[in-house]
C-alpha cells in the first residue's frame, strides 16, 4: 500500500462534492470536494507501489486540460492509467450533471 500526495495549480473552483467509481480489482474511486485553496490537492492511496511517476504523468495531463480547484481523494486498486483518466474525466463531467 502506497500513499501519494500531489498539488496542481487550478483555476476552476467546484461548488459541490462528487463521488465516482468503486474500490475494486482494477478500478478506483475518485472523491472531489470543494476547497478554499487556489490549488488542486490529491491524496492517493494505491495498492500498487512504485508508480508515483506514472501517477504524476497522468495527473499532469488531466490538470493541464481540466484545472479543477478541489480536494481529491483517490482510492486505487490497481487501475491502469487509462482507467484513472476515465474516472477523473467522469468526476469532472459529474460536476455538470443536474440532479
């Protein structure tokens, strides 16, 4: 089990919490919460050790496209970079869904 923390500059505040995905084999959950910070902060718990550089690359690409100002909690159970990007994009899109 590895714990990773990242911070990215962000310009788009969110106004509601979002939760997508599940913690299951090959999957992950993303929880986003509004923040007063001018950055995006990410706390990641992953069952796959040694992939900090891969996480950094995936997150750098995501935040270059979607600079969301939020506190992120990500719980990973061996998701591939494609699944990580999918879940992050799904969380971003959930912000726009009216319920």
